[in-house]
C-alpha cells in the first residue's frame, strides 16, 4: 500500500524536504499508508515542520545528541540517516554519490528493495533537495520509484538519468548523497 501521494504530501516550505521524506518513511512503516485519512493529509505539514525542527536540533529526532544544523540550510544527511535507522531498526549511513553515480545508484536500488532510501540531489556545486526512494519501479528494473516532496508525488528515477546527472527532482539534476542501510 502507498499513502495518498499528491499535493497533500507536499513539503510545507523550501527547506523541509528531508523532514518530509522522514515523515513519509514513518507513514509507510506504520502501516497507516493507503488509508484515505484526510486528517493525515491535514496534519502532514505540521508533522514535517516539527520533524525538521527536531532533525536539525541538538537532540535529533531520536533524542541522541547530534551536531545541530541551521534549519535554513535544510536537513543534514546524518540526521536523515539517524531518523530512518530509528524507524526501520537498522543502521543507515550516508555515502557520497556525486562522483561515482553508477555505483551509488546500485546501492540505492539494492537497498530500496528492503527499506526506503533518501537521495540528496542538487546543482553541480551544492546538494539542494531530498527525495525518498520507496522501491524499484518493478523487481529487476533499473529504475527507482521515489517520493518527491516538492510536489508530493511519486516519480521514476532511471539509472541513466542518475548516472548522467540529468535528474529533474525538485528541478535539480545532480545526485549528491545516498542515505541507505549499511
């Protein structure tokens, strides 16, 4: 089952894409996905803003001490890794994808078969946006199904677009980090 992807699951501001991915990962893990629950959609923006506050704070979303981060800069990969790890009960780590994109796509594709994977994308000079790979498009394919918080929808990310840095995720083309289970 998948949550009611669409405008109701759009990130509430320009800086909370990482937090939106964490909230969607929690929705998927809770089994509340697939319900036509209007209250879930109405509360989504508030949940994301609270998650973003906690993900960038000293205590982190799990309560473990972490390096605080300016909210204006988005959500750091280590905070998303800690939150996804707490949700799924496995260790997540962040790995650089910027220069070894084909191997990074393989890591994301393999991991997404078991657990959601966060992908940081951006311009050629900076990471700017986070999406959540929720599965392969179909088993055995070279494409990921990703939740894009910029529009709240599921989008397809192909190996070719990832490797060629021609993505259009939130308008950004370049893969930067893969946050996946170890």
